[in-house]
C-alpha cells in the first residue's frame, strides 16, 4: 500500500467525519492525518504539524523586502540569478 492510502485508512477508521472533509477537499490529507494521530497519541503536537507556511506574502512583497534590506545593485541581482540558474536562463541573461 502507498503512504497516502494508509493515511486515508487511518483517518477513515478513527474519524469518519474528518475523512469526509478530506475527500471533499476541505482539509488536506496530511493535516487530517496529523490531527488523528495527535488524538490517538494524546499529544499536543505531532511531527510535521506547522512545518508548512500557509501565509506566504508573495514575490512582489518579498522583493520589496529584499530591496529595502540589502539594497542590491542590478549587477548583484543578475549575478545571483546566474548563480541560482546557471543553465536555465543562459541565453537570456548576459
């Protein structure tokens, strides 16, 4: 069995209402699995909970933040793009 199938079965076995929410797409599978396992093990946290950011600020705001914080020149920005993507934009960045 695959990991997702095992998680679905665990959720269905222990919390049918939560399983239905997962199947309807209201709750992510991993979040539901973490909730079920927290209830089963009587812990306040379960490994993996809260590790994904759900409130990303977006690229434009992140770029504003970087520009204010580091004040890089255009050359520095291009050098970083070349370093991060050496082959992807080879013909576009000179």
